[in-house]
C-alpha cells in the first residue's frame, strides 16, 4: 500500500512538472495595442474651434468686400484681387463633414460677390440690373450662411429687422394727427456710400452703417437713386438697390 501511495505521489509530481513545462513552451499571448482616441472635430467640445476657422475667412472676405463696395467704379480693379485671394484660401481649407454645408454656402456667397463686382465693372456701370441681381443673390446666400453658422454652434439666428415706420405727430387738435415719412435702411451686410451725385463714380460724402436708417427727401426719375439729407441739410445720393426704401411712392423727383 505504501508503494502505491509513493507511486501516485511521484506520478502527480511528474504530471505537474510536465504541465509547467508545456506552459513555458507554449505560444505567448498576443498583445493588442491600445489605439489612441482621435478627437471628433464635430463634437460639441470641438466644433466651435472648427467653425471659427471657417468664419475667420468669411469675416476677412466681408471686410474686403465692404472696402470694394465703397470705392468708385474706376477703382474696383484694385480691390477685386484681394477678394479672389481670400476665396482661394477658403477653397483650399479642409473642413470636417459637419461643416461641408457651411463651406459650400461660404464659397457661393464669395462667388456671387466677386462675379457681381466683375460684371458690373466690365459693363462700366451701364446695366444696373446686373448689380441688382448680384446684390440680391449675395444677400440671400449670406443669410443662409448665417443661419447655418448659428445652427452649428447652437445659437438662435435673428435676421435684421426693419425699424418701425418713422412718424411725425402734430400738436393736439390739428387736422392731421400722424403722417409717414420716407426713409432708407441699410440691410447689410456692408456699408453703403452716400455720394455727392447720383453716379457710382461720384465722391463719397459719408457711409451708411449696417442697420442704420436716415430720412429720404427725393429720388431720380427712374427711381434708381434716392436723395437723402443729414441734420445740417447736406444733400447726398444712395443707390436704391443697396438699401431698403420705405415710402418710395411719396418721394418727389429731385434734380441731381
């Protein structure tokens, strides 16, 4: 009996030794490398940074376009190349998938502005309809861009609203209590020239800021130019397609 127990003890020791030996000689466990997490550019924590990259170029373009909009027609060849350079930079800029629509609207707006300036310059200002259509298209695209921008950053976009109608109230007991006055408003996105004559090459006397309204005092016979006067009585002219006009039908025809 003792011999049997001795045998079993030695057998178990041999079996354990064999198991350890096989374990030592067996294949090693495969180590799976841990992949480093790549930040998602479209996540709420990162999207503002990505949007800022796109919008920085848009603001640079708006500044250059604003300069182009206030120069005389014969000076436009000097201000168009900077617009084209910014557009090329915007075209080459890489954006994440969530900003593809924003970039597309940005480029469409830039193209509309540049094409309008170039066509109008080539026509020497003889076809105002080209400018009218280009301004309308550029404004519409800029509104869509602003809406998409607000959507991406989680903001509420409120389009610029017209100011209330200007009224003049007479003294109590007078026959007419309230009368409306004609005025113009610059809806943006750029400043507007107030010129000495109803001519795009005329001297710019002042600038009408975005959102600013001033009373109108007259118009040209074809309605393409609106006459305005400041508080000192200085007369200036603004191209009608660049502003929103309230009470146009009440304006008298004024001589240049």
